[in-house]
């Protein structure tokens, strides 16, 4: 009986330790699929691509995203509207806070852009 109880307790400890390490290392929360999030961003009208996407949980409850979003030039005239459209898609993935850097098609920053432009 004591061995069974010990195994039960240790199982809980290891499970919590895994979640804690993921939180401390600012890993993507298990319940968020980064490919689905990127797909949601790309589904917004005017969005051409997204890169440098980082998702993490601040304290286990608040999920945060930062990303560079390449947008058709005509949509850059109203950047706040574009950001709000993207943020509404992110809320469906339980992402409460986001920082979005909008970039024009001709200008793209970051190493992923450099590789994309060389293709």
C-alpha cells in the first residue's frame, strides 16, 4: 500500500515538474498548436506571411505571442485595424496578449526573411 501511494505521489510530482520546467523555459503551452495559430494569422485578409512567431505563457495562465507579419501594402494604411483583425483570431487560441510587427511585402526583417528573399 505504501509503495502504491509513493508511486502515485511521485507521478504527480513528475507531471508538475514537467509543466513547471516548460513554464520556466518559456516553452509553447501544450494546449496551443503553433501551426494552427500561424494558419489563423494567415487566414486574415491581406496577410502574406508570418515569421518569428514566439508563444509562451507568462505565469501559466496568460499566453503571449510575438510575431512579424508581412502584409500587403494597401493594408498598411490602417495598421490598427489589421492588428485588431489578427488579435481577434488569436483570442480563439487563448492568446490574451500579443505584440505584432507589421511589415510591408518589400521589407522584411529577421533571419527567416533573409532566407525567404534569397529563394
